[in-house]
């Protein structure tokens, strides 16, 4: 009896690992995106979701589909790239950024910031808003990078759904923002467009943390909720990349559930804010 | 039959239910317990500390890559999905909400079912959403044990009822009876 293999059934479990390996290998070989060291349970969930929507009968057909059907591969790539984000996501983090990081940045004549894994740009715009309010934006460059070009294109446009603005305004206020949040964008029916003045010093660039190397020496790195998807070894490798990209005394900001404790670099940073996962590279 | 982990899902009325669970589970309960409760994305982890103070067991928020240990209760952090890897460690993700929820019970249950196979107990408790129904079905398909709170005894019957519509549970019991059963199963390990 042939089991129905386009959805999860316990029958495919014994071969699951080799199916998944063949799928991520096909993506890597043909398109250069490397998911081979991503957490398996996550990758599996995303692949099985795509499988269920694909019309394929059997998961073993997926690698050749990836190799021969670019449109399908592109969809899968979008599935594997998590673009969920918010403006002022975790307001407590942005409050701490204002209180603990801005005073350090203020001491530099020119400030370079790397926002790694910026997705559709909401957090890069949040950063620009804070810097503008603190009078630092004119001497700052924000390098906002992601491997997902579609997300980057959206980030560059700076157009977001109007429905989200209520939540973002609340986040902004909770983060210690004192201005009128609606001054930062122009409403246009169901969308808003972020102000040109916020975009001017953001450089949007395609960069893959897994396969690309250091591209700038910076004062501040934000990489939030990216490392959770990586296996430990890849986490370590990426942390090394961040360490090498920071100046001495530079700041590293991670996601609320990410840390340095299990990396080789833990001793090389001071915790500026333990709860908000803000670290300072030792001199 | 021996079981290596218990996963529990709950939403509406969950906080009081959790207090009851932790007051009833004894200190020597060894099977790890992993819980998804629907909570506000903005809530911090303080409530877990408060629960921990009142419990016989060690209760903590699940950390990414953390190894699952006996005698410990893990709770999914707010605003993250909690998944279990084959090597019995946790993964966290922030992909889209599932059933309007992050953390989602289905996401935990499905990954747990695939990691623990027939060594898993799944429990669906009170809730006003159908989250958990697909997950408990997956647990059953993978050979695990499915327990659902008797809807008549749940603060909100919707979630248990949805679970029962998705799969025939092995047990339909009140909360106190569920805890008794878990303790009995846990004792068989020794």
C-alpha cells in the first residue's frame, strides 16, 4: 500500500531526514541559498507546508521540482525565509537602546550601523526614527541587509499596511517615543509611506549571513530573531562574523531569546542590558 | 507503556488551570512537561517565576536549543512558536501565527509527536480556539496517547470539543482525573 505522501504521515518519518537533506541540498546547489545548518524541526514544518500546497504527490519529487521549476523554488525560498517583523518590536529593547546605547553612539563623529536580517525593514525604520529624534541621524549610515531580495525591495519602498500603524504607534510610545508617530509617514488609503528623510541614510543590501563574509566595520550590529533558526555551529560562525565586524567597544543587539552564552565569544563581551540582550565588545 | 514527555495546550482560563496542575503534580514527577498557553505577545516571563514559587516542580521558560530534562516543566515564551527537535532540544521561531496564536499548540504538538513518536502524551485543556486539534491528531497518528479535558468540566469547551472532533481521544477526563492519570503513568516508570 502506498501511503499518501504529500502530507505528513508517520510512514515517511524514517526517510524524512534524507528527504529534507535532499531538498535543502537542491536549493543550495541550484540557487546558492544555504539552509543546511538550519534547525530541522523548523525547516521541516516550512517544507511540509509547501508540500501540502504544491500538488506534488510525494515528497521525494520535491528536489527535482526545485531544480527544474524556478517559480516553485522561489516560493519555497520565501517559505524558508521568515519575514515576520514589527516596528519597535519589543518596545523594552528600544527603550534600552535609547537609554544605554545612544549615549555611546553619541561619542563617535560618524556612526555605522549594520542591521543584519532586516527583512521588510520595519526595525531599520524604527532605528532611523530614534536616531533622528536623538539628533544623530545626519551622521549615521545604516546598512540594512537580508538575503531575501523580495523582502529587501519592500523595505526599500517603505510602504506598510495602515492597519498595523495602531500597534506600531503603541510600540513606539512604549519604547519611550515622545513625538507624534504619524508624523513619520504619509497615509494613503490602506497604506502608509515612510518619510523620505528616514530613508536617506539607509543602504539596503543583499547579504547572506550563512555564505557571505564581513563587509564593513561598524559601531552597532542589530541581528534580532535570526540566529534562533540556526544550528549551534552556524550560530557560532555568525557570532564570529559579528565580532569581526564590530569595532572595539562596539555594540551587539540580539533577539529577546538569543544570547552569547553558548558561543566561544561570551567572554569577549560585557552585558550592557542582560534582559534586552545588548552586549558591548571588550577593548 | 512508558512515556518520555507530556505536552499540554490551553488558552482561555489557562492561568487558574495551570495553578491547579502545579499544585497537584508531586515533587517526584519525573516525566518532562512542556506547555503552550496562549498569552499576550507583550507579556514578559515574570508570571513563570510566580508559578515556580508555588510549585513542587521546577518550572521555567523554554530556551532555544535547551535540552529537555526530566523533572522539569517548560513553558513556551510569549510571541514565539516552540518546537521540539529530534534530539529532544527546543527550537523557537517567530513565523506567522497559527490559529491566531503564537505560540501555537499545534506547532508544539506536531513537532513533539514527530520527535517522541509513541513515547508522547498530549493533553488538550480549556480554550476558546481550535488550536491543538490538528496537533493531538498528529500525536495519535504517531502512536502517542491523546487526553482531552471533558468539555463539561472546562471553563471554555471549544478547544476540547474541537480536539475530540479531530481525533478519538484515549481519555476524556476532568482536570483532576487527568493529573491523577499522569501521576499513575509516571509512577510506572520506576
